């Protein structure tokens, strides 16, 4: 068993490290174990307490624990032994403190005498109030033979542990109760009714609660004692802790110098053992039966949790059974042919700790034994005894999984490699009534002979109940069919875009009753009318259902981000991005050199949550391109395409007589307060003088952005102009290009300023 160990002198928060406690005596029990170290105590009851506490707020509380007794101790002789397991004038148990009014209270086992039978342990209290002297006394047994001379209340060490409870109500109650193993709670003390000691003159307001181990003498030591859990109820900050090797003790604080040591050992809530999955049970349709051995624990098991997983799946809790049950039958373990899952199981006990359920560790993991497999043969014929070829046979399990085969020219069929179990076997053929038989798959099963009767009756009219928009782009139809042999359902739709027919088809008949169909092609905001029609295995069609109408919201259209409309792409990579759409599954990016996306279109599918696509500019022809995006939701519904944006793919390495390409980013400045510069992208193909100026629409010069300057051939340059505070309106950017052998050229670009 792994142990976690540290001396208290170290930081208490550094709890979860492995160590050794070999020097300690026999472990009294799993949980939080506290040991009192010899020495370092002044000869007075007012020495610092050795305690582990949580903060409280003075409100009422009830705290409970299960305390294992000390197994060995030391008193003057220098060796640990069982006789000195509980040295004189020593105590351990609950610790309560009122730091404001200087009150301290201890409840639990104690030995205030010089001698004590180590097999019999007294329960008592130790008080220190108003910074005054110590008050200590055993609890008196109300069942004492002589009420005038009561004897101390005791528990036997042979029991190994005792449960203890302290109840506190400000100004009304400070009571101690105990319970022996398997016994009921018994209150044996209340501070407010104590005839021996008057209450302190001042108020009592408890603000520290926890555990203590301590003694009057510096030559004494003992331990460890073990606390299985700390259960607290009340409207205060302290929390319940079930002590395990990895439990969180960050809320706990140590008080008392270097005299204490602690260890977290084992799990006070152990696991069931010897979990196994036995042979399949024929009486339960060859389901898997789990059995286990109850955990070795003194705690009461209220129930067991059963968990299951597929070999590559996650654990799922599938069921629970009562605490006095040690077996479970999993009917779902017998899955269908080709899909039989090699399930693995585990079980955990849920303990009823004083009415507070707590889950222990999981048992060993046990795999299911695969169900045996066999086959089934049979024939299909008509009423005249003639074999029916190409009849369809479907074998279905309780979960609806099915296997389909067809009969041969002689009407014979064969099912193979099917796990033992009970199944529904259906036979149907065009023009004949479907027939169902319940069959058992096991070795030696008799062949099945189907005689199909001619079908002369059309199915009943389906009942269309509703047509409701359940999400953007989805109208859900709910309808009812009344026949057992429906293999095709037609959904007739009229409205926007003309009449359409959608189909639901199955190779095994639909179960009669309620069905649903999602129309994921509906356009948002438009009204559609629907009718439903059923088609049976004999290909007879039912009358159309009554009409129902429905509409849905539009699927949100993705908002394009970059590149902006009109941007010149200079880089080697063209990056396209758009805003995320909720519940998106896939985005469709399209690019075309035709604004109407006629002719050749480049199409890319991008899986959500990604919202961008990088393309090599080299893969796109030089010149103008248009791009747009649509989204396909997880439901299958799809949006319209976004409005297209135009871009220009340009490279300084392109050849030709053209003098330059010019583009603006952005061609709208709105709002004016953004502070965004206007970017002017210029690409030259040959050496030229370049001048860049800004004008009003009326031709008034407002800025020279680039003085006349000679640029080398094949130059790519971006000029960022921080425009002045311009009034709303239209403005012009004029790029003048003067190259040898060509007439001076001016490229004019517009931009708009808006609030």
C-alpha cells in the first residue's frame, strides 16, 4: 500500500509526495494518521497544541469522524510498545478553538491518570477557557451500577475504532456523541448542561475545527492514530474530507511546532475485489453476468456503481445495484453480429458514511466473455408452394441493429456468424405481406420456413403531426405510421423553389409508430407545405397525409474578414479568413475569376473550428479574383454564400508592358476615429518615376504622399498614409508613373470617408 508522509515541520501543503513510515508501529487503519513525536513540550497544559484544523465562522455545526486507536506509544522507557500505546496524561480526537475569546475544547479518547489498562480506553474532554487553567474529566457512563459513584465511559481497544460526533449551536449546545462498531449514536455529554463546570463568562464562538494529538509530558509519544474522514455540516467554510492518498488538504492548517507527523495511507473507502465476467446466461438471452467480492471495510456499502467501456472508448456508468447485491447482468453486452463489443467492466462501492454517500476506489477491470456464435437457415415460398427468389430477410436485435440477406433462386437463405440470442427475423418481397418470426440463434436451431401471402392492401394514411423549425435551416417533421411493413417514406414538399420529394428508405421495415424527418434544405423565412406518404414492402403506396406547414430561420451567412474588398495580394501566400459561425461543421470557400462564379470555380472544404485557408498565390492566375464562403452546420443545413469580394493577385516578377498595378486598403474609412492608415499598394514592372497625391473629388490637392521618385523595375511597395481629419465625402488617390519610352500614366483610385 502506498503511503504519503511528511513531518509537520515541513510545509503542510506539500502533501502529495511518497515516503516511508517504516519506523512507525503497526498502522491502526487507513486514512489521515497523526503521530505525536517525543519531546519538545513544556511541562504545562498550556503548551502549543498539536492539531490540524480548518477555519470556521462561529455558526452551528455537526462534525463526525471514525477514529482508529493508537497501536503503540513511548513513555520514558525509550521504546515503542503496546503497553504504552496511550501514555499517561495524553489525548487525541476532535479539537475546537475560539481564537477571539481564548477557548479550546478537546473531545475523544484520553488518559489523564498515571496508569490505565491499555485495552480499555476512556472517553473524555479537556478544556482550556479564558486563558485560565485546564479542565479535564472523563465522561461518566450513564449506565453505571451506582449513579452516585459513576464510572468513566470507556471503549475497548479490541474494537479498533470508535465513531465520534460533536454538535455545536451557539449559546445552546456543545455536545459529544459516540458509536461503537455497528452500534447507534449515543450522546454522553453537553457543555451547556455540565454540572461540574460553569460556562465561561464570555461568549463562545468556534472558529477552528479539526483534530489533535497531544500530551502533557515531553517524554511521551504515541501513534499513529487514524481518522478515516472528517464530515462537517453547517453554513461555514470548512469542507468534508475523505482521507485518501491523493485527497486535497489545502484547506487544513497545522498548529503545534515540530511535535507532530502525519501520513496519508491507503483508501478508507476500499474497492470491491475479484470482479469477473462469467459465462453467458441462456436464461437471460446470453447476457453477461458480473460477480464480485464486497470490499474489506467496516463501512456500510449503500450501493455499487457498474461502469463499462469499449476497448477504445471512455468509461460510462451504466447502472447501480443495492449494497447487499454482488452480481449484475448486462443484457446489452450481447450486441449484434460483426459489432459485438469486447466490453470491459469495473465496479465501485458507494459507502453510506453517516448518511453521506461517498464513492470508493474501483475494482479490477474485467473483460466480457464473447457470446458464442452460430447460424440459421431457411426458405421463403408463396402460398402455392413456389420458391420466392430475391426475398429480403432481416435479422434484428433488441437495439435495432440488423443483418440483411436475400433468398436465392430456390428461395433458400443462410445467416452465419451470429451471436447466441433472441432475434426478430422478417421476410418480405415485392407483392407480398411482410412476415415476422421470433428466432433463437444457437447450435442446433431448426430451419425457418416462411410462406408469404400476396399483399393486396395499400398502407394506411400516415398522420403528420407537426412541421417545426428546430434550428436555423432545419424543419423537423413528426409523423406516425400504422403498418409494420413500411420500407419507404416519401416526404412531399411544396413552396419556395417548387415541389420536391424527399425519401426515407430502409432495408429493414420501419417500426410502426412515431418517426421524424429533418428537412435541411429549407431556406430561412420561407413557408413550406408538407405531406407524408408510406410505401410498404409490396410497393403499395398509402394515401398522402394531411398537409402541415412550417418555416425556419436562415442559417447565418459567414462574415468575411480578410482580404478586404479590392485588396491587392502581393505575398506568396493568399490568406482567406472569416468569422466563426455557431454549430458550424464545415465551411465552403469558393474562388472564381468570374464575378457571377460562372465557369471554372475553385472549391475548398474547411472543417470547423478552423476559419481560414491559405493558398499559394502562385496557384492562382495573376489578375482579378472573387471569393465567397458558405457554412454547413452540424445538422447538415447550409447557408447561402456570403457576398463576394474582389481581390487582385499581383507579382512584381510578372512580365509585360503594363506600367503598374495599384490597390487601396481600405477604400472606406469608417469611422474616421479608427486611426487606421490608408494603404496604397503599388507594383511596378519596369523602372519608373512614381508620384502619389491625394485630391478632393473636385480636384483640390490635399496631400502629396510620395514625391516624384525613381523606383527600380519589379518593385513591390506599400505606402501607408495617415489621412488627416477629412470631412465626409469622396476622395481620390492619383498615382503618376513616368517610364522611359512610354507616355506618362495616371492611375486613379477612390476612397470614401464616413462617420
